[in-house]
């Protein structure tokens, strides 16, 4: 009979809460470490534990693929009977592309189910847990709820991708500048305000997104690669890089890009521009979008992304692109990095008309080396956490 030694074996067996957290951390690691991104499905990890040993593991790989729970059950085989299932998201009790998971868990003889958060899908919410409880299975909900909710946040706060999820990333000095005055720069090397810990964090975040987007000015100034190379080997993020792209309304730039393939979002008025052929020869695909006030409309960019299956976008451009997405009220999450430096002058926010009633709630603040990272969300994360862990 197969046994797999648990990494939680050093915890006292009587401390059930600590054991639950430890095994849920293993399920989270499985969900985070899949090779690709699972959108439009949420990432989910599952671990089966029997007699203090992990006997089954599973992680959902994407739409149409088996869910985490049946994968863990198949891995465990007969050892699933009498075991505890740790799963980051509530087991479903409806048939979609695959069969329902809750009946499979019950049929396998699992005696206890520990859930991170309830499924926000209205076809599921609460039903999977209720179905199992009605049949005598012990169900505990809310273990490592904050981390489990963050894992599926794009899925949840877009109401299952009713729209493309947008994370805005900005990095500024203490006095609010994005970069030093470009006229004082001696070369075209990238300028980093933040330290290596914060930059590695950005690369990890990139790996969770389908597309990283900047503006033409950032491409000209920094020649970025927009990949996740600093996260290479990190087991907690997907192993594939995001697509990369930039916005250039009039296709005035054709100086190349540090990726073999990339997207360029241009205005429809740029059709026939001479640089289009140069960009295509370099590996770029020009996507012509509707314009608004003489610039590419951010909403048109997201529409084009959705048509290409790019459901999560990280906007990493300078202040003009950032302000355009903010003014269009299209930012779901804003991740701000603040460096402990004072520049005195440099690249700063343009004048911007904020959308009526726009507001964000504080989700997290954390020190990363010498820098500060602040995460703000349009949907109240804490309120959603409370509802998702009842």
C-alpha cells in the first residue's frame, strides 16, 4: 500500500487547525505551480491526507481538463476512503465540461473536506459543501481563505470573466515620479526605482497574467522584455511567460521589441502606416483599435484581448497609459510599488479626469526589501473574503 510522507508530520496531531493550514498550503502550492494559466477556469489544488500521510495530489490545468479533486482521488486510489480532502476551492456539484466533483468525493469515501473558499460561480456557491454535509461528510470552510481567494481573484471579481481582468502596476518615488527626467539620462539602459526584491515580485506577478502591456514611450525609453525571467524556477507561479505588447496610436515607433512575438495596439487611423510592415517583419502583430480623443481607446484594447483569449492583463506602462486605464474606469486591481527615494523632478502623472465615484479599497501593504508594495482593489477584498468563507 503506497504511502507518501507528509511535510506536516512535525506538527502535533492534536493541533488540527495547524495541520489544516499546513495541508492547505500544499494544495495552494499545487494550484500555483501548474505549468500554464487556467483561465477562464480558476486555478485549484487538492491534497488527500490519510493517517498523517499525503496519499493523493491534483491540480486543475485549464478548461476541459480534469478538476483537481478527481485527479487527487485517482492518485490516491483506495487510500481515499476515510481520508481528508484539502481543496482550495469548493467542490462543484454541477456538470460543465467535466462531471461534478462533490459526488465523486463522496463516492470515494472521503470522510472530511477542508475548503479554502466557496466557489463564486452562482451555479456552485455553497451547493457543493451543502451537498456533502447533507450526506454526513464533515466540511470545514475558510482555511487559508485569504490566500485561496487571492488565487482566484481575477475569476471572482470579473464575475467569471464578464470582462477582462486588469491589474495596474505602478512604481514611483516618494515624491510621485515614475522615472528621472529623460533629458538627464546618459544612455538607454532601463531605470529601476525599486530594488531587486520588488522587481522579482513584479516578475512573479507577470507570470500570472496572459498579457503585459506598456506604452510606446516605455518601449522607446527602456526596451523592456516584459517577461518573468526573475521568477524562473519559482514553484509558485506558472512556468510560461505572458504575451507582451505596447500601445502606439499612430505607429510612430518601429525600433524593435525584445520578444520574438508581440502585439502592438494601434489606432484605426494608422492603417497603411509604413511602420506596420517593419513591425510585422520583427515579429509584431498590429491590432487596430477604435480611438477616443485621439488615442487608442483602452476599452477597445480589452475587447481585442478578449477576442484572442487574453483574459488577464497587467498594465505596466508609464503614467499616460496608467491614467488612460484609470480614467476609463477599467482597473480592477492597482499594485503600487513605492521606492524610498526623492527624485525632485522627472516623469510624473499627466492631468487626468478621474471617473465619477472611482474608489479602491486597501487589500494589502507589505515591505519588499527597502520598498513598499500596496495592493488596492475596486471590489472590497475583505468583504468578499467574509462572504466566501462562511
